[in-house]
């Protein structure tokens, strides 16, 4: 099986002037999601409708337990596709890191906007410096998981 590099695909698919919008949040990381993924792994569960419904029923039967509250608060929990993605196809953080590393190249990409989870605009200079530091291996104040929206313009 061939591994798809989103960064390579994005680089090839975009031309000069293209704007790319990325979220730095890492979803599906609630304690409930982790417990479900552990069950899936231990019992070698398959992502069938029946399995997904049984897992959701188990969570809903214990919804007052703090382990499940963040999970039941997420709208994705209430769709089979959302649960399938959360528990059987978790996000690949390496792909997000690779995308951010690609966008850190200021010759090719320009950070044009950065917003926090509340929609407030952030100064692009400090955000760009942090992206570049992460691309060089520093994870001090990592943007990964901070739930920012960043917009990059392809220069050439």
C-alpha cells in the first residue's frame, strides 16, 4: 500500500496565488475516544454499523461519567460517520506536522492570517516564527493541538 503525503499532494495541486486553510487542532482526543480506541484494538472490532451503534449505546448509558462527557458534547459523536472516523480512522498528526513544515518555507508560502478558536485574529509574525521553529524540531509552545486556523498563500 502506498502512503499518501498530503504535503506533496497539496504542493502539486496548488498554483501561485492559492490559499490553503489549515486547523492545528487535533480532534478525537477525548479520554472517551481513547478508551473506545483501546476497546476496538483489544477486541479487534470492525467499523460496522452494529459495532458503532453498540459503542455509542455503551457511552450513552454512562453519559454522566466524566470520561464520556467531552465525547457526548461533540456533534460528531451523533453520526455513524463521525464515530467511524473518530475510532477507526484517527487523525494522522504526522501529516499535519508535515503540512506545517511545508508551509514554514517562506519562499514558497506566506502566512496571511491566523485566528484562534474564538475567531480573534493573531499577529502573523509570532505565529510564523513558531511554525518555523516547529519545522526545525522545537516543540516549545507547539501550535499542534492549539485549535488555530491558519491561512497560507502560495507565492509561486
